[in-house]
C-alpha cells in the first residue's frame, strides 16, 4: 500500500508544481487529481495499483475533516460581529448549489416519454 500512497502523493506534488509554474487559479491538489485522471485514462493498469490505498483513504475520509473543523473553531473569534453576513452567505450559497445541481440533473437526466401518439410519429390532430 505504501507505493500506492507514494503515487497519490506524487500526483498531488505534480499538481502543486503545475499550478506554481503555470500560475493556474486552482488548488494544487485539484490539478493533481486532473493529472491522475489523465494518467488513469492513459494507463488503466494504474488503477489496480492505487485502488486499495484510495479505498482505504475513502473509508477514513471523515478524519480528514478534523483539521478543518479545528481551524474553524480556532478562527471563530475573528468572525464575531459578522455572523449575519456569514449566515446569509451560507444560506445563499447552499440554495445556489442546490439550484445549479438540480438544473444540471434535469438537463442531463432521462427525458420523460411523450404520449403514445407522439412516440410513434403521429402528430396530434392529424387525420392519418
């Protein structure tokens, strides 16, 4: 499993390096995931090498949120007096995310079937 973790960290480092050298406006780990995706498309055998380590990371994903939670609690004092703006931005961003997700799912999802007459190429009101 250690070589698999090394591969995952290598792609994270490659992403960090690409962002730094090219001045991209995305986080390094995101660029690393894109590079890993491209590598997986080019070399499907790579999946078998990293799958076990990736599944193990996913099993313990909740632990990765602990540092972020601690940071939020530690920085909570600096947000005093701004709770209305923080709360409003959380509500608006959540609603906007739900709306965009729903719109995309609606556009990409299966189309509802039309009634039988239109399904077989017969138009309504025609004398066929």
